[in-house]
């Protein structure tokens, strides 16, 4: 099987709007999941998160 990959960078929100920031991240990940993308890695890089997705090509 062949795969294609997508990398997205998510900036950390401030503590005062953490709930809204989490909702936005969840919404973006749900949109990717609805189009066949599967989260395979999620890592913290300084003040950002890197999320890596894959789906069958």
C-alpha cells in the first residue's frame, strides 16, 4: 500500500484561552479525519506542536 503524508504545525495558545485553542485543534483534526487522514505522530517543539498524518494514496 502507498501512503501520502501531511504535516501541520499548531501554535500553543495562552493559558487564558486554552479551552478555545483546544476546540480549534480538535475541529481541525476532525476535519482531516473526515477526509481520510489518520494522526500518526504528535510532538511538542518549543512553543508549537507538530502533527503528522497519513492516508492511503
